[in-house]
């Protein structure tokens, strides 16, 4: 006949069980737990690059984790910085980084995402797959890999050819001169001049001149004008002319000239794509000038800049007014004329 011996339970085990029941027990602080979804998004993968930033993420398993988490990078050197981060519930204290390891302290971190940033290191001298292992008193384990390569950068190059486009033409009175203007050439008919009024673009249906430029010239562009006669001159009798001068034209006094419009909408850039430098008018064509304000600049047989930009411009434009007045002694002819030649020049 056999007697079964009553199992003996050690007093130490009983004490341990009582301690765990009374004071609580965090299994993660004793038993290792493996993190998942681990990765490190590095600033650079090229071999030998120094002060490369690291941004680590992982998912903690079920449990509550307290203590240190150490990430050790095989083949890396010169770690530096003060690692910081977050966990799903709990906190990460300021850490340390040296040699090939980054360390941070977990307090009450529970299952979920953990991030670790703000440390740098020098990449290995050789390309390949490099092991990163987790350890430390928090009880987290696991490993993942980061790569280093001979080179991680691609040089992208391109070139842009210099470019300039120009439109200049007569445009009907009351029609907007703007960045969409596409006309070229034409004529401005001042009509029959009288001593009782100043003949002006955009008055009595007289056309104005619209100019538009687009260029990628880095130092800007200029629109110039050159007059054939520096006057309104009779074709049949060349000595009979209305000379051009810089002046404020008034009825009954002879004068002829050009001005850059100063009313709202007379200059600027395409409203839909107002890119580049703002157009600027240039003396002697820059005085206040509208269809009723008659400050003109003298036209000469040499090229003179009318307006310009300081740098590249997309669809920059200027409305230009032609004006004339006569005294009672100007000889009668039906063939007073002048030819204005406009040139756009970019400085690349």
C-alpha cells in the first residue's frame, strides 16, 4: 500500500504570491516583451555621413513598461544628442546618446506606438544591412535593420533658355491694355487738329498704344521708342512740322509727344498670373498722363526707354498715349505724320 505525500509549498513562494497580490505585479518589468513594427527613418543612408538624424517608431506589446530602453546600432559610431519621444500612455524622459547606442527611460508606457527622435550618429564605413537591437531594464526586446549604401543622392539638372516676347500695337480707345494684349502694329489717327483742343489717345475715339512683354531676363527689360521725325511732319513739305517737346500740352500751343499712362489699369502685370517685377515708366514719359491730363515727353530720333522692369516679368504691360496740339500758325496739310519704332530689350 502506497501513501501519497502531501505536496509541500515553500514559504518563499507563498510570500512572493502574497506580495504580488497585495502590492501589484508588472510582468513587463520582469519578463521580456518584444516590440513590433520597428523602423528608423534616417536622414541619410550613405556610408560615412556624420550627424545623421534618426527617427525611430515601434509598437509596444500589452503591458506597462518602466525603466530604460536601449537601442544599439551595429557598425554605427559617434552617437550624440538628447533622445526624446512619446508613448501611447505614459512618458519618455530625456535620454542619452553615445558611441553606437541611444538610451531613454520609460515611465508607465503601455501598449501602442512609441517614437524616439533627437539623436544623431555617424553611418558605417561600409554598405550593407546593419542590425539594431533593443534591450534595457524596461524589458523590451526585438531587433530590426537599417541599411547603408555607397551613395543615396541623385543629382537632377536642367537648363532654361533665355526668352523674351513682345507685343506692341494700336488699340481701340476704352479697350483695356493688359497682360492679354496680342496685337502688333497699326496706326494712331489723331484726326484733324484744331486750336481748340489737345488731340489725345483715348479721347474722341483716338487709339492708344499697348505694349506687353514677357521675359525671364534676370536683370530685367526695357521698352524703348525712336521717332522717325521727332515731330509730326508734313510728307509733302518737310519743313512744316509740329516739333516734339517735353511739356504739358494746352490747346492753342503747338506740341507733340508721348506719355506712359498713369491711370488705374494703365500698367501692371497679367491679373491672373502677376509674376515678376512691376513695370516702371521712365522720364521724360513718366509724368502724370491720362486722356485728359496732357503731360508728354519729347520724342527724338534716338532710342529712349519708355518703361522697364528690374527683373523678369510675365505679361507686363503699359498703355501709351500719343498727344498733339497746334497753334493758329501751323501750316495746313492733310499729311502730318511720324513713325514710332518700339523695341523691347532684355538684360540676361
